[in-house]
C-alpha cells in the first residue's frame, strides 16, 4: 500500500470518527433537551392536578328569618334579600356541628372553615327561590383553601403544628366530618367559570381568557393587514433609495427590540397622550400590534421573495397588470409563508407579559370583561399575579394557567402548520 493510500485511509478514518462524534453530540443534545422539556412539563402538570377538584362540606342551613336579620312576613323585596346576613346562616350551622367549640379563637377559626364566597351562593339561592325562607336545607358549600389543601394531601399532617396552616383541632374537625360523609371532592368548575379572586378556591381563569381573546383580536385586526400591506409595498412597489433603506433597517431592528420597550411606548402614546383606558384590551392590542408588526412584515417579505420570478414574468407576458400579478399569483403562492409567520408572531404576542405590565394590565380584575374598553388582564399576566401570591393553593392555579397557555400556543402553532399544508396542496 502506497504512502498516499495510507494517508487517505487515515484521513477518512479521522473524518468518519469526527462525523460519528458530531452525530453523537447532536443526538445527545436533542435527548438532553427533550429530557429537560419532559421534566418541566411533568412538573407543571403534576402541580396543576389539584386544581381540577375542590372540597365541599355539607351543612344543614336553617333559613329562619331571624338568622337572616329579617322580619317575619309573607314576602320580601329583592333589596331586603340581597342585604340579608347569609354568613350568619353558615356560622350557626357550623356551631351546631361542633357544639364543643366554645373558645372565641377556635370559633373564629371555625367560621373560616367554609369559603368566604359561600354566603353569596346562599344569597343567590334565596333570591332565586324566596320560598326557602323558614326551611332547613342540606347544602354543599365550598371549603376554605387551607382546608381544601389538607384534604388533597398538600399539607403534611405529620409536620409540626407550628409549621402548617391547619392546626390539630382543625384536622380533628375534618376527620369528624369525613367520618360522617359530610366532606366530598367535586369537579372544580370555578376555574373555568370565575374571574380572578383574592381567595384561591374562588379564583378562575375566565376573565384572563376573555381578556386575551379581546387583546389578540385587536392585535390581529391591526397587525395583519398593515403588516402584509407594508411588506407588499416594500417588496413590489417601493423604489430602492436612501429612505426605503432606512425604513427596512428600522423594521429589522424593531424585530429585535425588547418587548418592554413597546410597553413604555404604548404607555407614553396610547394612554398618556391619546387617553385610551388603562388596563383595557384596546390598549393591550395596540401595544402588541406594534410588537407583532415587524415579525409579520419580515416573514411576509420572505414569503413573497420565495415566489419564483418566472410566475411574475409569465403573468406579465400574458398581459396582466402588476397589481393583477400580485393579487392573483404572488400573494396566493406566498400565502403559506405569510400565514405561518403571522400566526407565529401572534403566538409570540400571546405569551408576552412585559409590555402589558407597563400599561396596567397587571391590576387585580375581579370582573369578566364584556368589551374592548373594560378593565382586563391576560393569561401571562394572570400567571404572573398568581405566582406572586403567598397562598399555597395559588401554586396549583399558576401551573394550571400555564398549561392552558401552553395549550393555546400549541393550537396556534398547529394551525400554522395545517394552514401551510393546506395552501401548499392547493398549489
């Protein structure tokens, strides 16, 4: 074997060894990334599972007028029923269940066994059916978040009493009620039907969902037509001169600007100058539109550039005008890329919280927004608020909200893939 052959063989062995190492590094990196991703998803999902059930306690509620602070008469006005003392009904029922509780401190803790929102359930029940006044009914009421956390096993019974929020006598109350089958776990519909609340057992995500929907709708209506139109002009009609070069450079630079800068811009212009309502979806949509526009413009220009020049030349050769070439040939062929870039830009906007914090969408909003001008929050900001709350039950709510946000992001990216495939098949 000649020296040249030996050198070639040695070089080939080294090259193949490098390729094998490079392949190993790639597979190892992908495996490590997937491992971390799966670990993260498992951690989030495992923490959010307690949200899907809630603990209820069955109480025998005596709707006697004297306990409601009402005079005994045949009928009551809606205002009288609305202002009646429903918390007293719950307290009386708890005292009857535990007549041995005499100390003032324990009585105060016993009154907190049931969620503070339970009185509103009784109020709505009486207003809907005033005939219930004077009767005694067995009603399932939501427990406090600490009691609920203990029942779900989130609080360690064996931990020292000073290190847990549920005391020994409270544990005895819970076990006594469990022995009587007066405590049960039911599906937590409050998470999907309620807005935010200071009490974790009453907090829900509906307000943030509607706020996100209104905000993203405004973002889409503004950024998509403006972004696509700007891209078409810059790519097809704009002359190549100094000013257009400046515009193109600025568009590329804006795509890399930190999102919080757009929030500062929105605060200065939309809220302080134009007087748009603070913490409203209209303000959030305008701010996110500024952030999404560069992404849509750049992706649309790339999609238009990918259309073969022969398509334009053939259409022009057959007598089509430039506008007809663009609307009938270029845009339909570029549509998969345009939609993909736009949806990915919208998905990025959906996950943003920093710019919305600057315009006040971090405020506590207990009501579900009904229009673009009502105070609202969005999913990422709701996650931020719950993650900053001290109560243990908010940990599960935070994880559940993250799962909901990830599902929406996954669906948006999936829709981008489906639309891309659909338009590619048509071509």
